[in-house]
């Protein structure tokens, strides 16, 4: 939960079928490309027949305490980079629907039983064929681990091989987000034979079934990948040498795209789209994310006015989320409740208690006094959001001082054993089922939030109910109640969705880009990118 997706949320979990949501209009399309299909901002140009290298620049590297083990991956950047090597049983389509990946198909004989049939012809990067033992062992390993993402798999009772190419998972009770939880990198299938016999150290080495293999990696500087010749569709992967450079400075990534030293980059500042206007052979798109920014109100400090729910709710009522999205994010974000507003079944943020309360409680606001708002400096939008909140609360008579920290210091002050803040801004991965991210509002289950979040048993029950109810009117009602409970308690407040700006050189690469993304994976579909013929 920091800048990451959190924690697994930071980083973290769907039903047999998720209904689709409409895709936003494309904000940019490369010259010469076909009109984007529904659900896509851009689709790769099939007339591009070249192959060769591609240089990507990203803002930061994986930051995992557990090394390169994908099961402990707790940030969206880790999910993106490791997804180049590792694959899960299922994946997510352009409208958040679950689609086959390593599983060619699955059946659901009952609400608590899933039977997966494995895809034929799948091999790891060392040439060994995928087996049911790899699938069973990988899922069991994740469930037994202390990784935060394990909670997203829900109440798994058993994982067994039920045939030469079949794996059956049984749950102790119905869990609607189960398939969605399987669709993210931490649930990827690992080479269990090599892990078990000790020939592979999964924390230091990578070996998966995906389209790329790691050639070399220098932490916080670069990753070099080559095409996985054992990949089942290797002949159609046009990128044979993929270099990912870690470039924290936004201005440097912008310059690299302009001068052509990088062909694909990410931006955290929405203004980058305007700054690229007029740059020849460059395009930029804003991808809608289920990720969202949130505001923590530290309620566990007994000496703080924020220990009083009335004060917290009054501050919540004084916030104008539409203005935050418009001013801080250039209109690219949208207000959200705890269920990401871009997902099917999400609650309507305009109907939440604070939004319908009218004027904020003046007496409660007066008790707030002066509050310290912690932000990290690596993402410009966070500081911009903080300034808008500061101005909004100033109009309500509350003084807010913004305290800026580097990421390490911010994490220590906010997520350390002894939190030292009143207010703090971070962002969560929103995932692809409307109930998944709500798990982080249960501090007992989440762990990371237990030092600043009081446990609410009623909210915990709503979170559990939302996970177990089947898609439909009943679940939608429960999700709305869950959102209202979070909004009223006002301990950790969803604010606005977090857009992702992607820039690329139209003369170097023709990418396939989703209009919306649920796991923060900006490298999704990279195996399908096409490259122009060498000149």
C-alpha cells in the first residue's frame, strides 16, 4: 500500500465470468494503425513484419524483500516485469472477463469446485514440459506462504491432480473472486520440480513458461530479456531482445521518447501527454485503471483528533473528489468508493454518506486543528492531490501541512511499526473483481494496516459476504453497503482512480494496449507487439 499496487495491494483477487464494462474512448492512436477494437486503446499493426530489439523505460524496478519470487510480488511493477517470464492458469480480457492461459479451459461443477484442463505444448524456459505437479505444487506453495497475495485466493480447501492434464481446486465455501485471483502474477505456475530438487533458487533466478527469459538484471538499473525459444508461440513473438531501463526521472523518460533512445515508456504525470504534443513519431495514451489513490486518516493514535469518527467523517465530507480528479489528474481520473468505479458491480461514489451529507460538521472540523499530510515524492500526482486536499480543507477551516518524503522514509513513517503521521496518501491496485481490494480494510487480514486502522467487525463481515455472494443484485447491494461503511468510518478513504500514461514511438513499435487495466500491468500483451521492418 504505499506507492505500489499495495501490498498486494499494494499490492492483490473473480468469478467464473465477470460482466464487462464499457471501455473509455481512446486518447491516442498511432498513425497508420487500425481503429482500436472495443476494449483497446491501440492494437498492433499486422502489416508490421519486422523483428528485433525494443527498449522500454520504467520509473522503478521491482522492490521485493523476497527477491524475484513472483509469489511474494507485492507491487504492480513487479507484476508487470515478472509477467514476461511467468504465467498463471487464467488471464484477464480487455473487459475484465476471465480468459484461458495455461489452462485451456475449466469447468465449475459446483459453487466450490473448479476443474482446470491444462494447455498442451507448454514448456518452461529450460525446455521441460509443464505438468499437473507444477500447478498443484505452485498453488499449494502460495497458500502455505506468508505472502500477502495468498489471502486473495480465498478459502481454498484442496488442490489436487485429477487427471493427466487436469487439476481440481475445491473451496470450503463459495468465493466469487477466485478466478480473478488466479489471473495475476503472484498466482503464476512455477517450475516446482526444479524448486523442490534445489536446482533453482526462485528468489535469485527466474524460470517460467512465458514469452521471455531473463538474460541479466542489475537492480534499479536494467533488465535484459531474450525471446524464450521454448515458448509455445515463440515464432510470433517479434521482440527478440527486450531491454527495460530503470529511469526514475520523468523528464529523462520524456526526453528518451522524444529522441528515440527508448521506444516505450511510462509516465506518472498526466501533463506528459500535452508535453508530447507535436513530437514526431510519438504517441501517448491514458489507460484507465482500477487502481485508485486513497487517503489514510490515522485513527489509532489516541492523542489525535482523528481518533474521533465524527472528526474523520467531517473531513471526508469536506473533500470534493470530482475537483481532485479534475485539478490534480487533468480529468483523467474519476471519483471512486472502495469498489473501483471502473469495475462491474461497483458502488456509486455520488451516493456515499459523505457525498450526500450536505455541509460538513463545523464543530467536528474545528476539533481537527492542524494535521500533517505525508506524501512521497516519486510520483508527481500524489503531491498534486495533496495540494488540492490542503486547499479544500483550508476552506473548511482545517490547516494541513504537507510533509514530503522519499519512498523509504515515507514507508517507514506510514507503514512502520510506529506510524508518524496524521494523514497520508497512497494508492492501491484495484484488481478486477469489485470486492478484492476491500480485503485491505480488514487490518487483521491485511496486516500492513493494523498499526493505523481500527478493526471494524461489521465491515469485516461485509467484506466476507461480498466475496462469497454470486454476481447479481444481492452482491451489488452488499458492495454498496460495504462502500458506505468504509465511507462512514472514514479511516482509509478511496479518492479517485489512478490513470496510467503510456508513451511510445510509432516508428519503432506498434503495441496492443488495453483501454482499462486491473493489475497495473503496463507490459500486458507485449508478446503481441509488432515491429516495423528494418530500414
